[in-house]
């Protein structure tokens, strides 16, 4: 029988009961990321989708508080009315998981610590997660953080909970930092670069004073799948550099970038709508989605190391974001879907199997296996927050 | 008054043996035993609290740190890490039965990697030292506490320090990519690296800001940023505090995120002007410095907008800097605000709450009432962009009862910050200073959850005990589940 708490009090009761019975819970809000993580799922669902709404939005204070299961769509619409955004550019993985678009909740985006191309300038979900209240696996309600943008009172538990995939606590209310939306966006495209050269060009742009907010590289075969004609019709690889800001500022910065990037290859500019469309594709991994049978990897490494990760699986489709520091790879599902060569291709970093069949996700570690010392700390943290192991057990790591 | 953990007599009675054992791990001058030399470490920037450590150890390698911690764990000896000792909340206050572990010898920049926009440094490198190592190439490290000449990056990581540029560039936590850390058990772990996001549990995220309670940081990987093309500032005077506050709100509502927005109240303006003659208007109730940095075209455009917004909010004076000299002059008064206040008062204490900005005028009036009630003076400087308020309480410690009055005044001010929806500390940390005020913000379960995180890293509470948490509980006790099988009825929930 599934449980569906109506409010925080219900949630607390439900978890306290489950803790007492040692009954593991499969925590679901929007269900948009059900296929993310290891396939091991307890039989009893805890549907938290009712813990939504009750939005307290204060644009001048740059904060928004709401129920954790509030649909992302609702929040983004509200912010748009005041020309504000979630600066970490949460991706919409509806298409990636073969679901309807925009089905995610704010709690889900925080719980998975997602971020789009703007990660390099503005941080990930973790960096915008200011506070929450929730229930630990002990069935105790607690809160952490605050409702102001600058706060160092006590441990930064929002950071710990961000990306913990519901394995440490069930969050019922969250406070996030919001930021002004830029008035204008434009991109400079550089055509025909080899991967290493492209990373050098992106580094040149990112190391300039022009406040670049996106730097991605699409090999020719991947660029061809873009819905933006300048990109798909390029007949060459595309290196894209984004700037955002006021009209005057964006124009001046693009001009400077065209001059410096012109030394790497032929350049062109993408304006407003086309630029927005291209970065949405990159954010949502659209160019790698046509092959629905492939396994999808998301690899975070030092930017200069991106090309080496891409080269680890000859013949695979891939592209780079974050100036080279984020590699998206689509590999055939056979065997370990190249988990071995991918994870052996970097020393520092982490590879996550973002989409794969349940069978593959059972065979291959979905999240990067931590070093033994870190794994021991992870187990210790889990044991403190959820001693009975009832919150999404096994979703991230075996035994956690 | 403040109570610290009861002295461990068993440890104190073994003192000589412990010193000898530590000497075997850290040879030469790395172990400081003489009383007069230990006295140099008796306090940090919160100098009203002092304690002479049992022994001071200054390791110079990670291996030494690991062996010292392992030894202390085995011998049940408490350890307090220390950077430069500029902390303002007593985080590095020594324990009389503990080892003070000074990280000053870890002072090397290990690797500068412009292609990946990061640097690897040892924790004893100063905050400014990082910028100095990369500025010739046009880069800098963004968080800039006023103490940046002296404070260490290890201390910054422990406190999650800020500065005047936080709203736009973030605090330490947003600018640190990775750390190497030694746990109390002597395990060396690496969290994060040159890549973004730690992957798995974000232990890096909780280690930053953990005030030296979770581990001893032995290496830090920081993000480097390219220096902005230009920076310009506006100096604006307002007839009331409300006008200044409204001006800040409107700047942000119009979508402008300045590099820095600082505000001072009348007593702070007067003290600063008398000290450095920055040319501040004296007939205003609040003064705002708004600095915009970035590409020249953008800065020139936005500075005009800020000037317009200031006038729309009743500014009585508004001046835009023409060149770096004038900009630095605007800042000179603000940057000297603490010593300036030090000239008009024998002693002062710096508070550090954060409030929702819209409550500014209400809170400043409240602070003024509180100060009157306790018979002390107060001047306010304010990181207005992010709502981080620094009331400076003015008193004379040599006068009977004034120190206690000042402390009570500080506690009341911080309670007021929490009451209006803010927090106890925006950048200085809890330490011992705000430790006993934690219950004003967190209830028992909130604190227990935080303390349990500590248990996962340091189950014997040997690393920096007595800081941050008002009460020490044994981990075994806190580990117990409150509910037991059968005691909680099946919850009355709708099912589907
Ligand atoms: C005049 C003045 C102005 C200041 N201005 C600001 C400001 O603008 N913004 C701001 O945020 N702060 C400010 N501070 C506070 C202080 O400078 C910061 O908190 C700073 O980060 C402390 O660094 P430190 O090296 O002096 O650390 P310490 O004071 O030595 O230690 C601080 C804490 O860090 C721990 N610690 C130190 N090193 C390590 C390590 N390697 N591993 C683990 N734990 C460690 C200690 O145990 C302690 O709990 C100011 C202080 C002064 C005196």
C-alpha cells in the first residue's frame, strides 16, 4: 500500500512509522527522475506530491520558499513575471527519460543537484539551495539553513541534501536563491575546430573578462542534429560561447569575443531566439537523444581533460559543455556500456550513468564509486541520518 | 558566562609524555612547549576569550598531520585547528587540555592551472596570497574578507568566509572546488578536485563552513576568476535609513547585481570620515557605496542606472567615481570603519547577523533601542546587497560591567535578527561567540541532526569540541532511535 502524506505532519508520521517497522520507502514527487539511479526500489511508495505550493516569493530579497514538490514549471512561470530566474539553469530531462516535458519538481532538481550550461558561472543547484525543512530517516522533523542569501549558522546541510537523491532526508519545504534574468543573450560560434583546439578556444573565452555564461563543443555529427540552422548546417564542428546581459554589454562583449576567437577559426554570431534554442538543446542533451537505445553518461572532469574522456569510447556520440569540463556520451548498452574505459579515462572527476535500462543500472555503478575513505564517510553519514536504511535505500550506492 | 568542556585531568597528567610523543612525530621547532611561547596562541580575533593550550604543534607535512591526529585519537586528546587566528567568533580558541594544531607552515601555492581556471594551495596561504600569485596574469580569487592580508584559506574554508563581493561572486563555498582533509582518525581523504561538483554526497559542501569540527584541511583547490575589465563606484547619501534601504531594493528589483553594495549609518560615517577624510557627506543618515564591475560598456550603462535609482529614492548627494583613485577613496572610509570606530571607543565588538533587507530600518531602530537599554553605543556597517549586518558595539572594558553589558547587547541584537527572519551569522561563524544563541534559531531536533553529522566524522568529539553547539552529547546517546517498533501507531494517511 502506498502512502501519500497531505502535509509535513503526515510526512513525519509516515516516516516515523516506517522507521519503527523498518519498512523501506520509495520516495516519489513528480516521478520525472524515476529512471535515475540504481534500479533497486522498495515496494512501498511514499508519494510526496501533495507537499507543494504555498509559495513565498520575495523578488527584492532574491529568495523563494515553497513546498518541495512544487512543479518547476510553476516556479519558472512565477519568476518570469518578475524577470528573475533560477540561475543554475535546471535542465528539463523530460525528453531524456521519454516523458512529457517540464514534469520535474523543485525538490527533485535539488535532490539530484542538477545544473545547466550556466554552471560554470553561476554554480549548480547546491549553490542556490539556502534552506529547507524535512524529515530524516529517524522520523524527526528538522530544519537547516535559512531564508536569507548569506548565512553560515551551523553546518551547511542544504549542500549535503542537494544531490543525495532522497537517501538522507525527505525535504518538505525549500528556500532557493533567485537571480535577475539577463535582458539579452547572444552566442559566438566558431566552426571546424578539433576537440583539443576547441577546449583551448573555450578556455580563451572563459579566461577573458567577457563574463561568458556558456561554453560548449558539438562535434560535426552531433551539431548536425541541432534544430538551429546555423549549427546544423555548418558542415563542421561547432564551438559555442554564450554571453548574457544588457543589450549594450552583450553587443560589446560579442564583438570582443569574435575578434579573439577569430584567431581559432571562422566565427559567426547567434542572436536572441536562436541562441536561447541552442543552449536549451545543450542543457537538455537534445542532440544525443535520437538514439533512444543508447546509454547516456554525464562525466564531470577538469575542462582540459574533456577530450580524453570523449576519446575513451571510439565511435560513441558525445559533446562537451562547461568549457570541456562536462562530457555527455551516448554509448551502446552492450556489456558495461563502456563504464570501464570511461571511468579509467580520468583520475579526478565522476561519471554518472544518467539513462540506461534497469538491467544495465543493476550491473554497473550508476554513480561514481568513491574512494574507500570517502565511502566510509558516506556510510557514516547515511547511518546518522537514516539508521534503519529506509529512505530510497540502494538508489545511489549499494547499501546506502 | 561561557562554559567549556570540563578539563580532562587524565590527559593533563600525561602532559610531558604527550609532548615527547608529539616531538617524535613533528621534530625540531614544530612542537611548542614553553608557557610564554604558548601564550602567543591564547586567543583569536575574539580576544575577550583566552586560554593557553596544553601544547602547540605546527606540522609541515600531511603525513605529520595524519599521525598527530591518529595519536590524539588513540590518546583521547582534544585538538583545535588554527589558521592565522583572525577569526571573530572564537573558533580557534585553544583548550587548556588540548593540542593547538597551527597550520601556518602549510604556506605554499602548489599548482596554478589557468587552463582549468583553478589553483591548488596549502591551507596556510593567505587569502590575498592567492590573488598575489595570479594577478600578474590578470586573475584573482574572488572572496575578499577585510582581513585578507592575514587570514588563511584554511580558515576561510572553515568559516565559509565572505567579503564585500559575495552577492555577485559568492562566498568561499561557491569558489572552492576541492579539499584534501585529514579526519580525526588520521585518514586522508580528497573531496572534489579540479572538476565541478563533488559527485555522490557533497561532503565538500558540509566541510566548508564546518568551523574546524569535521577535519583538518591540508590542501584547497580554488576557482580563479579573470579580473573584471573595469570597476566604478557611486557614493550616495540619503536623508533617512529607509531611503537607503529602498534604493538597494530597487537596484536589485531592476535586475542589477553590483559587485558590492555597502551601507553605513550616521555614527559609522562620522567615525570613518574623521579617521580617513574620504570626503563623505556628514549631514546624511545613511551612506551607500555601490560598486559595479565587469565589461566597461556594461559598467558605464549600469552606473548611470544606479545614479538614477538613487535620485528616485531621495538621495541628497550622489557622486560617480571618475577613475580608480576616486573609487579607492570612496572605499577608504568603509574599509577603515573598524579601526575608525576603534578610535572613538576604547573597545568594540563586531556582530554579524543577516536580515531580510526590507527589515533594515526596523532592525537599525531596534538595535539603537537595545544599545540604549544596555548603556552602550553602536555604529552599523552593512553588506547591504546580501543583508549581512555588522553592528559595532562600543564600550569600555575597563569600566565595571560594560563588557557584560556589551555581550548582552550583542546577544539581543542577534536575537532580533533571527526574530525578523534572519540568521545569527552571515560570515563570521558561530564559534563560541554565538554558540549559546543557537537555540534561538534551531530547535533540539535541528541541532541534534547537525551534531549527528559531526558524529559521522568525529564520534569521540575530539576535534574542536565546545564550539558551535551549546551542549555536547555523546554520539552513542544521540544515535539511539527515538521511536521503537510498535510504539508509533500506523499513521492515519490517505492511501491510493
Ligand atoms: C579586521 C578583521 C576583518 C574581518 N573581515 C572579515 C570579512 O570581511 N568577512 C569574513 O567572512 N570574515 C572576516 N573576518 C573574520 C576572519 O578573518 C575569517 O573568519 C577568516 O576566515 C579566519 O581565517 P584564519 O586563518 O584567521 O582562521 P582562524 O581564526 O585561525 O580559525 C578560524 C576557524 O577555522 C578553523 N581552521 C583554521 N584552519 C583550519 C584548517 N586548516 N583545517 C580545519 N580547520 C581550520 C579553526 O579551528 C577555527 O575554527 C575578519 C576578521 C578581522 C580580524
